[in-house]
C-alpha cells in the first residue's frame, strides 16, 4: 500500500471518529417534537382525590379529605379553604402542553425535573394511598418561552406555555381571618385582666366611654380606647393547633364583645413566653322565641325576625368552626385585647380660666 492510500485511510478514520463523537453528543441532547396542544393530565376525576401533597424545596403541604371537605395535615387538620383546593385541582388539570421536549432522564436535573431540583411537585392520591397522578414543574425555558413539566409516571418532558402559580405553604390554604367586625355594630366590650375588669361602651354622644368612675384628674386617650374597642375589626391568626396540644396554657384573661344585634363573642387569652394564644366562641344572647303572628305582619317586623334568625345561625356556625382550636395571634393584636385600664388614661389638660388682663395706667 502506497503512502497516498495510507493518507486517505487516515483521513477517513479521523472523520469516522469525529462522526461517532458527534452522534454520541447529539443523541444526549433534548429533541423537540412539535405537537398539537393537549392536556398534561387526562382522566383525573376530582371526586377520586382523597389527599394532595404539594412539595416545594423545603416546604411540604398535605391536604386530606374529611367529611367537611379538606383539612391541612400540618395544622392538625384545620379546615382548608374550599376555593383554594378547587383552584389547585382545576389549575393542574388545565395545564396544556405545546411540545414534547425530551424523554431522556439524563436531562431531567438540568431542566429542574428531579425531586431535589423541581420548582414544585403536586401529587394526587386515592383513599387507598395509591397515587392517582402527579406532576413535576421544572425551570422556565430559555427567554421565558414556557415551562418544563412532566408527569411523575413517565419520562416525557413537555413545555407548557402557561404555568399557573402553585400555592405551597400551609397558610396558603387557611382562612386566617377570625373577626371582621364593624365598629358601629358594637354595643360594648368588656376586658378582664388579672385583678381588674372594665367595660367600654358608647355614650349618648356616640363617644366611647368607660363604665364606672375614673379619677377626676384623668381622661381617656381616644386613640388607645378606639384600638381596644375595635380590636376585633381585623383580627387574624398567625398559627393554629388543636386545644389538646396546649394543656399547659392558663387562659386567665378575657375579652368580650357584645354586638347591637345581641351576638356575644368571647375570647379567652393565655400568654406564654411572649406569645399570645386565644380561643374563640360566640353566643346569640336573645333567647326569646321567634314566632309568626296570627295576623298580618309588617315587612319591617318580618325583616327583624329574619335578621334575628340569621344572627343566631351565624353565632352557631362560628362556635362550631372554632370549637377545640387554639390560635396564636400577632403581638400588636394581643396588646389591644389585654390593655389595662391605666394605659387608657392620661392627665387632663390644664385649662387657664384667668381671663383678666392688666389695664394700662391712664394718664391724668
């Protein structure tokens, strides 16, 4: 074999090696297959869902079905907001895919589609504990052109053009509002602290006054008094647990709010290590029966009776909802529920009643 042939064979060998390397390189790269829009999850019946687990990095939330809907496991099964659950399920079912990106597991980590790299994972389970379906949500595609997503059950990675936001903390699924009472609906509030009890109520001029006598040289601080009187205008909880988890707490303080419609809200208060815990209940105190008169009743009378029945039902629902639960509240809210009377008083401003003026001397 002459030198010319050897050179040709060497070049061909080098080209074959380069071709083999390129083939190996490109075989590991994702291949994009265009396809018609379709739903990622197909055939999921919401009625079959017994529990849902949402995982995001260090956060994990478990929503479990009970006779009243869903509860949040991390909060001792406290009722979840039905609307939030329905939105979560609907948003996952409505995820549409625009292209098949890859099916090679070697690419999953780079796309944020492994358990330790995923942006979110949502898993739906049967009552038996078997998984109905689950999705892994990965990174956004380059230049924001969609998001990588796949079912847990197979290796197909898709791009979805529109990924819904997935709430991933326990509090996202809780109604943290305890009270939202309008000031004008309040008749009076009573605060019972260790060693003292006082009541704030509206006087004839519709100003908030304290029951009983206060020292003659003192008067109420209007801003402070308003804060106590309207402490339930916007009260939310920070955390919640079942009451049996707090057997050591001493609920030795009380805040009572009586509404003009005869609804009475009672909050029992305990403090431990600068944290304030409360329990809540309600009672409709007008026990007179609602009866239909034999004669024709005016529209005004009918409305009064209807309002009474509604207020009674609202109080019963409130009582049932909060029975057996202990709530942790923010420090500034706790202060308005437990203020001592002395902190609502200030010294009266001294009024100068001396109106006499020195008259100038007249020249004779």
